[in-house]
């Protein structure tokens, strides 16, 4: 199909010419891009050295090299020659800022690589290796040099006075770094921070951060940590600082045990002050006037050599630092005799006694509950059913009385527990389910089981005669045998009171 299409649509000579020209142009650009080989990007640090490699590649060997130059572009639009090599006239370094710092590694046009020593931050920029050739003209390749600088990190505390306004309490700085560093704060005091940056003339950046909070005496001595992260560091730089918050004194007097008695020796009072900075003066006075002669003061310590009525007074301790003055007082009472102070039981013994008492109370409650439960179980209704009632005289009447048609009451079945009354005035009859008769007879077999063994009443009488001797036979003649009562019939018995 392709051949048929080509035969039907031949390519015009003009179109063919344009295609050839485009192919030649693309090939020329490809050859140009590959003729000067350089590295695209390099990184370096101040005071170090860097090698900028350049190599001319001519596949056909038809290009004639005339001269090679290295051109430095610190910013867009500014081009400075820093090194030139000519096969006849030799080397040249026209830029004074690179003089004595740039050398050619090979004295050839095909490989005019250079080395720059004692690098400076200002050396960052684009470096172009440019050839003057014949007949194609200039050929070039560009390398971008990125200068990196490790920041100079520091952190310090700012001494402040306790107050109600937010102030700077710590500072952190990452100076002269490239690229710019990032500063973070790790703290548990509930403050906040602000960060600023300053660009240096050589391309470096200085980052400063300040930590702020409303200082209180409790914040004095707490730590906040500055953490600096930057590309040139293997790991974050971390530095903790302790806050310095100054505040006036807070005074208390300790040592009084409420047992100063006449004749006691070396009773001591201590004046304790919480202050930053430390107190400059501590003064003891008494409300009653000058201190008694038996009192000796040594800084914050007041000692009574011998207790007497003269020290039955109120002592005042006053403390001062540069932020203010504070005082505290205590009244000492002198007793005539020494008081016997009985030490209390140890804490462990008290706790053990409480636990033992609770355990004893729990046992008593359990016993009372158990006894009440037993009593309630004993006073409840009986767990067994009473024996079934026996219908008085019903057996004899049923044996001797000729069969009569059943009454309406006899034919109507009763529900378990239902009571009805005979029309003849006999006792009420309760229907007892045949499933419960065994239990009501104290576990004996129901009457229906005995009657089922015999076909008629005569067999029942014979069975009674064979099973008893003389007196038993007489008694059996007076007591009629059990009646053959079918399922669903009821017994009539005397009333039972439960």
C-alpha cells in the first residue's frame, strides 16, 4: 500500500529539497551540542578548589581549532574572560580577581580544563568554555558553579525581668550560610518565635530567630532548644539554653517548732528567700524593739542562745535584691516548761490499720447477709407439695352403689387447681393433676397404678386378702379398697388447712 501511495503521490522536487535541508540542520545542531563536553553543575565550598572540565570532540576531524576561552558570568548580562589559551601565544588570565588562582590543567586546545583554587563565595556563577573554530565558528559549553557555605550557628539567652508582657528570652542565629538555613525551637514553656533573614554581599544569608514569652519566676532555669537545619550539615545543629528570669525576693521563716520553753538553748530560725539575683541584704528585727541580748544573727540565720521571756515576741526577716524588697514575720511563744510532743504513728502503720478495719467490716457485713439469706429461705413456702387427699367413703360407695349416669359436674373436666362443690353438701373437691399425685403421696406410686393391675374389684379384694394376716383381714373388711378412678376424676376429701 505504501508503494501504491508513493506511486500515486510523487514527492515534488521543492519538498524534497526542504526535507534534506532540515535533516542537515538537525544533524549540525546535534554535532554542535556534542562537540564541547562539560559538566552541567558543580558544588564547592569557600577556600576549596574546583576543576572545570572541557573537551572538544570532532568526529570527522574537519574542524580547525583556533583558540579557547573561559568566560565567567556572575550575573545575567555580565561576561568576563578569566582564562585564554592560544596554541601560539600561550596562556592569558585577563581578570585580576582570578589571577594566580586559575591554571590550565592541559596545554592543549582539545582539553582546556582549568582549576580554580582558594574559592570565594563570590566565585559562584556560570563558566562557559568557548572555542573559536573554522569553518563552523564559535563552539561552547557552560558549567554552573554553586557555592555552598556552612552557617556559623549560635544560641544565647536573654536575661529578663518577670512581668506581664511578652519579651525576647532567647536568640538563635545561623550566619553566612548558603543556602539559607531553617531555625526551629523546641520548648515546653508555651512561647512563640519570629525569624528574619539578611542577605550578604557575597551571596550568603544570615538567619536570626527570637523566642518570646511572658516571663514568670517559675520560668527561670527552664530550657528552650534551638535547632538549625541546612543543606551543608550532616545532621541538625541543636543547642539548649536555660532561661534567665529575674524577680524580687519571696521570703519565708522556718525552724519554729512551737516548743520554745524557758531554759532551752540554741533555738534557730532560718530566713529563706527565693530571688533572682540572690539577695544582697538580709535584716532581722523584732516588733518589741531591739533584738534581745541572747539572740545572735548570722546572715539569714537567727540563733537564740538561751530562751527566756525576752524572746516572747515577733521576729521579722526582710530581704532585698535589685528588683525589690520582701519580708516575713513569725511570732514565738515561750512556755514555762518543755512540752512533751508524742510522735504520731508511722504512715505505713496508719494505712495498714485502715485497711485492716475495712476488711473486718466487710467480713461482718458478709456474715450478716448470709444469716439473713438463710432466714429468708427458711420462712418461705414449703418446697414440697402435700400428699393427695383421700376421698372419704368414696371407695365403698363406688363398690356397692350401682352405676349411675354421671352428673354434669363429674363429666365436666376441671383445670388443675380448680375447686368445685358437690351438690350433696360434701367437702369441696380440688382437681389434682395425675402428674403431681406421685409427689403428693410422698413419692409413692399413684392410686391409678394399683387399680390398673386388676381387671375388677374382686381381684383387688383377693389381692388385699393374700397380702395380710388375721387382723389385717378384719381391717380390710372395714376399710374399702381403693377405688378404680380413671384419669380426669377427682377425689373428695375433708378440708385441709395449709
